[in-house]
């Protein structure tokens, strides 16, 4: 006679069946509401959720057992020119990510099995003329599709199940402007939003809103002189080659029907005006809306509110880099946004300045920024010729475009700061726009250590609103990857040498590390598939900031490939 | 649009800027015209480095940075010409459609003349 299954076993099998069927039932279309509720097993948008926390609430992997974390599977995308810089997404156990040349993959999140792949045909002669290329920072997801931008100025929608092209819309005349899209798009409310590269490229830096269902362009916003008022802040028609752009994804504030976005610096990067920048130099005036945070109506693309973090930015300290951390403090709804200078701005939900604090130790481009008003105090404006005192921070920023993480359990913001400076000689330049646009920098420059010290990077655990520091971990070379924190009291930092570190989120004690074999400069997420928690990180070096590492630091960077990479996924050993 | 130096001092790519700028948003890119001898003689490579090349070739090409040091470069002229025209994937853009042969020659002369500041 067969032994009957025990009561417990049959209960367990019923429970498993329920979980499985629940998963099948919830494998529905990803929509705005689902992204907003920030599902615990998924990672549905670049910044984790519209709150921008880069946080996973999962606790299966935690500070007690992280010592058992081991590689579960690996995927190699191929043709990883300039390494891997993307943030993976996960919905219902399927992981989606991009490689260079906008290669897109859908993988089984538990096993790494490839479900489908898509390699767009790109204008490679154009890509050969680009500098900030051919890497890709990731996807957006919504309405049964994933969305990816290309270096030749297109936005492509792919069916999530099959990888078939749903639509392919050309948005930028990249042939003429030379720039395209490297940043991940943002999906919200039936709209896919993506911002062009720009900055030191002489264009007008558009941000686009595209209909997710049809691929038709709904609106565009020119970050350079996008309104009549803004036009007045560009003397001598300099808006025509103003730069700008919005090359990293912002977020969606559903309460205000608003897309929040950071904009890039103006061109030329370095002006020769001296203190009379309002009337003299290459681009007299504030240069709106460059180096700003802006709020656009998601339906119309019209500007609702903005704060220009650095008026007449003459240091290349974009606002485009930073995540928008949406949090509540003492009944106030706030937004925390890092500027590339290393100054961290705290706003109310209408972008009114509430506080400003600084994560960098070495900073002299201004004396300070008024924490109540955001006014720049003691700014350094250069004239043509050699600049006497090195400028801090370096052109790679006091922070870069890799995101920090806010952990609602600890209340701490885990953010990487960078300590490096530069010598420079300012030179008057003329923008080149034909036959194709070229970079317009405005100076010869060279990396330099901070005064009296060495270059280094640091992960800070800070109060996001006051900036009060709880703990800090230092690295000899600034890590260039995003940070992840979890409900399991962990903070993950993928460093530049190739080591993935896990720290206790409360104390900063290092609990675990693993060598991924090559430097990191991309995203890291955590998700659950089949009841098991995973941590997924991309490894693969060679982006613009990392170009300086071999000549500056030597060591492992001298032999590190700049055309290779892998997605590496961890789980607890059985 | 203000220019920082005389029209004679600019090469065909930038001359095309001067001609097309008033209708910048809508003009077709001007075909690069053959530069005059005076254009070539005054093609300002130093300014080109401060605008474009110097992003990677630090300190005007004098030290290694994002790109290699150009001062004292041991490669022959053909190598430099080829690299400037065709670039290197994931490292350097291709400038063959932007500069003509004479302008590339001027860039090579600038590189060969580089000295410490």
C-alpha cells in the first residue's frame, strides 16, 4: 500500500501550487500602477521604482547569511565595446538587459536561459564618428513592451514575450548632430520619455515624450532655450549651439502628473568670460535650462517648474547625472537630487530648494552653495589662458551618473563621492556644426590629485536631507557603478577593480566580496524568481570616465579589457 | 554669432558653419569646399584641440589621458593619418568626413611640433 503524503507535505504542495499560480496570474502587463507600487519581486524601471531608491525590499539574502552568496549563472552579451553600463530590469521572473550597440536580451531570471535576443541594425558609420558611444544604459518597460534607445537617434519598442519589434521611431537627426541616445528611457502613463545626449555637443538637447502604444512622438522639449523666457538667457544667439540634453532617466511624480528630469551642461564646457559671464564670453547669460532639474507635464511636455542648479555652468557639472529620490520627512514631501559637482540638492515636490549639502571633500569651483536658496557663492569663472589653481572636482565629477541608493529601513542614502581635480588652460573655440557637429570643450586639461593628497573614492552613508554622515568606506580608485541596498540590511558596491562588495547597511562593516574579473561601471539589482532571491550586476569596463584609469592608476587597469563584459547573477548556496 | 577669429583663419568645416548658421536648424549640411591656401595656412589646430581633440588627448596632446600621449609619438605619418580618418572603435571617433587631407596634414604637423609647456 502506498504511503499517503503527510498532512504537512500536502499543505506545502498546495502552498507551492498557490504561489506558482499567483505568479502566473500576476504575469500581467506592467503598467504605471504596478511600477508605482514597486513590486517586491521585480525591478520594473531603471531606478527600481518611481521613488528612485535603487532599493530591494527582499530579505532572503541578509547580513546574517550573505557569506553564502555565490554565482548562480552568468550571461555574456558579446561585442561589449566600452564595457557594460546598463541596469537590468525584471518582471515576473524574466530579466531584461542591454549591452553595447543596444543589444537587448530576455533571460530566465533563475537559470539565465536566453528567451530571446534582439540586435538592432545601426548606422555604424555614424557610430564610428561618436565619442560617448556605443554603450547603452538600459531599458524601460510597460504595456507588454520593453523600450531601448539607440546611438543613431531612434527609440525602439520590442514585445516583451517574443522580442519582435513593435515600433521603431527616429527622433534625432544624429547624422547631423552626431549624438544619439545612451540613456535608459522612462515609461509612465502611456508615454515613453527619453533624453538626448548633448552637453559639450553643439545642439539644443531635446527630451522626447513618445506614445507607448504607437511610437508616435507626442512632444519634445528643448533643454536649450525651450521657452521664450529661456531664450533671453543666451546672448549672441549662443542657444543655437547651446548643448544641454537629458541623457539619464528621471522619474515620474504621479501626484503632480509630472516627469522630473535632470539636464546637461551647456557648450562650450569651459567659458572664457571671467566674472562678466552675463554679458561676455561664449554664451552670455544663465543658459536656461542647462544644468537644471525640470518638471514637465507628462502629457504635453510643457515646463511646469524648474531649478537651475548651476546658472551659467562653466565646469561641466551636469544635473543630468542624478537620481530623484522621492521621500517624506516630518510630513514634508521632498526630492533629493545629486548634481555632478558633488552638491546634493534637497527640494520640495515643486523643485523649491529646501537644503543643499556636499558629498565631496575637495571642491573649489564655488566657495559654497546657500542651503536655503541654492545661490552659488564665490564662483570661479575663468578667462582665456592657464588657470592658476587646479579646479576641483575633475571633469568626471564629484559624483557621476551611477546611482546611489536610499534604504527606507535605515533611513540612509548610500552614495559614492569622487575626489580628483584638474589643471586647465582655457581657449576660445568656435562650435563646429558642419558637416557634422563636433565636441566643443573650450580648454586643454589634465587630471590632477586633490591638493596635498591622492585621488580616491568613497561610499558615504548619509542622512539624505541633512547630509549628516554616519559612516564611510574609501577606495583607492572611485567606483563607477551604481549602488544597491536591500531590506536584508545590505549595501552592495561594485568597484572599479572588479570586486563586488557587500556591507552591513547599519555599520558599514564589509561582510562579503567576490571578484567578477573586470571593472564595474553599470547597474545592480535584486529580484526574486521561483521563490529565490538573486542579485544581478553587470561587469565590463571602458566608459568615458574609466578611460583615465589606466594612465592615472596603472595596476590592474593596464591589462583590463575595454571591450568585454558579462552579466553575473548571485544567489545563496543551497 | 560671434567668431573668435577672422573668416580666413577657418577651414572648410567651420566655414560651412559660417555659411549655414542663420538657418542652422533647417539647413542641409554644406559640402566641404576645397580650402584656400590661406585657409590651410591659418587652420588653427591648437583651437581644434581645445575644442575637440583635447577631450581625450590631455593638455593639448602632451600627456596620456583618456587617449594616448601624442607628443613624441613614434608612429609614422601614414598611421596618424589613418587613425584620424578612421578612428578606433570604442576609443576614437573617425574624422575622415570632417577634415580633408590638407587639414589632417596640419594636424600631423601640430602633433610633430608638440613640446612641453
